[in-house]
C-alpha cells in the first residue's frame, strides 16, 4: 500500500494503521525534501482481500477530514515473493536533526560526515514516530536550544545537565532518548499504547540508555507514579492539542514549579486556546517555534 502523506496526517496515519494491526509501515522522504513524504505499508494479501482494503480506505478518510484535507489516493501493488517483512528497511537513511542529533536506523553504521553527532538509534518498524514529523523535529530542536542555553530563563538551571525528564505520550521514546544524550540524568516515560512502551524500551536499549530511561504503560497518573512523587525538571509532551488540554490540570504532578515543558503536536492556530487553558491552571505558555502549520509551546509555572 502506498499513498502520499501530508505532514498533518503522519502521526494520525501511523497511529491508525497500528491500531488496525499493520505494524510494518515506512515513511519515505529525502532529507533535503522532508515535506515530500510517501507512506508505505506491507499487508499480507491473504489477510487483506479487496473488500478489507476498501474498508481500510474508508477508515482512513476521516483522519484527513479532521484537518480539512482529502485523503490522497491509495495505490496497491503486489510485491514479489521475498522477505517483505524486512524490505521496508531500504527506505530508511541516517537523518540529521538540528546541529547535534542524528536519527539512525539501528542496523546502519554512523556515516563519517555525521561522526560528531549524538546518535539516536531507532527501529523505525515500530511505527511510533521516527523523527520525521514536524512536531517531533520541533521538540528535538527545542531540546537542543535548552541544552545550549548557558542559563535557563528562570535562573535555576543551565542546559540539560543532571535534569530529570518526564515524557508524556512517549511513542517511540525518541524525545526522552534525545534529552538523555544531550545531558539529562534520567527519564521517565509513559504511553497508553503497550506497543509504544515496548518500542521505547527497545530503542532506549539500542542507544545504550536502558538503565537511565524507565517506561510504563499509562497516562499522566502513571507518569506521576513513575516519578515517585518528585516532579521532573523538564516535561516533554508531543501529543494532540485537545489531549494536552485534557491533561494539563495534572501537569503539576509531573513538572516541578521551576521546571520547563515543551508542548508539541499542536497546530499554530490552536495555540491561543491552549495558552488560555494552561494559564487557568497556573502555567505560562508561549509559542516559541513553528514549522508550517505545526507549533511548539514552551511552558513554565507562574503560580
């Protein structure tokens, strides 16, 4: 299965295909043209006859409608008899992000031209975020800026050295892993999807960080438990704006008064409403970066 993948739909399509039992999904794009994406999924023909493929298209169409888009046409083609479950690997290449990070498929060696970068080793086949989506890249670049800051705006800490990080809705674990590589001490991560929890644990191990990143299934309550009553210094939250809004009343249980939150997964047009909702809960949040329609908000406690 192949279809063009507008940036707005990437996370939604990956999530939906995962819930439908389609784990082998790849997103093709060239590093110099990340806006031109093509999603590919491998489905056993015996399990997906024409009638099921039609129903699959019908179930994906509403995802596009949510963003005022039309689902791009889906192309189906039969793959030759080969190890199709591994063939998707050919589409993944080293992906530099910002000035210091490199997202690297776990089976590849570090290219010489990127030997000085911090390497996030990933299994893209987990289909829980590979760093190509604008919201993920905004968070990664935001982490780099925090790591490079000589003194944080509130004067309490500089850079990420020694910080305790909380990742709410961790997906593949890429954000927590990046924070650790950039100097954070420990990370606690949660996701409501058990497969995402497994992907995070496996990716942390691939980067040699399994002893510094703990992950559990659940939402903000599980994250508070994982933090053992000591809210983190940095909260990472790359999930959709309505979910952030629903969870923000509990942010005080996972982020310390002097801490900083990076909130992504939201559209720029959703920022004003989310800012008001956060302010009502005692948080000051500002839109600090954007990529196309997507935005990144930085959040701090005001009372």
